[in-house]
């Protein structure tokens, strides 16, 4: 059974979240705190699988508490439950599992709990694969948990990377190399220092200058270059 901790200084909000968790999942709430520092002390000697954190709590705010938790060798999933939408990008950089705005929506919580339990089950049965199945993408200060299969291609943009799906453009706070390390090797190919593409999304391979290629992907009009240094590996991969 998954174990959870709640850090929330409003009594009614704390009770509501506890009730929803216990009603709609098999997750056990083993501790609740009004104060971030007390929660941090508790975590020094107790292991939890999930930490539900409000941001505006006394002593240590939820964001600082999350930064400390993020340093743990065995990190619990962090779920922010807050009225402050402007911290979503910061939460994303901490690899938060989700970011839920108050007032809490019961259906939203039900979906989150199901996702937490499904993720745990996948980690138990296949710990090496779970990280590659979904990735958190950011757009308009919102975090979208996205299946990696839905990614079409990505483009390096200094210290972040732009990721493109059928739904549009998003960002991840990783370099291209860091992103590649999080994606399944058999599905994504780095065509260029600044580009990678989902192989299954390639619609057309267009011969280009200097024996290179331009790639078109389904549903999106953009063209992705294949650099000369990657041509040989690309040809072998695509059996050209």
C-alpha cells in the first residue's frame, strides 16, 4: 500500500484532501502537518511514497520543502495542492508528479490518485521502464503529464528544450542530451545536435543538400534536419 504525507495549514483543506484520498484510492495517509519544518523533520526518519504539499505553509514553505525532498536518494512523488498557479514552472523543474489548483476538484483528484497507483504498479513490475513512459511538459504555467509516444520531435533551445506534440509546442527544463536520456532509445533518434525525432511519427524522408535529409512528421508541417554526421546511423535505422 502506498503511504502519503500531507502538508497543509488549512484544517478544512487538509481534511478534504485526506477524505478524497481515502475514499477514492488505496493510498494510506500516514501523517499530516500544518508546518513545513515539522514535515521535513518527520521525513528524516519516515519514508513515504507521496508528499502532498501546499506552498503557503509556515516555517518552510512547500516549494522549499520540495527542493529538500528532491535531494533525497529515494524521492517520494511530489504533488502540489495550492491556490498559486504561478509556481507551476518551478514545480515542474523539481519533477513534481502533478500540480493541482485549489479549490480541489473531486474528479481531478480521482484522476490523480489513479495515475499515482498506476505509476507505482508499473515501477514494481518494470522499474527501468516507467520513467520513459511519460514526461512532464510545461505550457502557460501548467504541467501536462504526457505519454512519450505522443511526442513528435524536440528542438534544443539553450538550457531548455522545445517539445512538439499534436497539441502544440511545450517546454522541458532539460538540455537535449538530458531529454534524450529520458526517452526510450528504440523510439527516438537524434538527427542533429539540436533535434531529435520520434521514429514512428516520420511521414516523409526528403533528400537534401550535401547528401543529407529533411524529415516531415505526421500532423505537423515542420521539417527536421538530419545532419551529415548522423546520416549513416539514420540510414541503417531506416534501412535506406
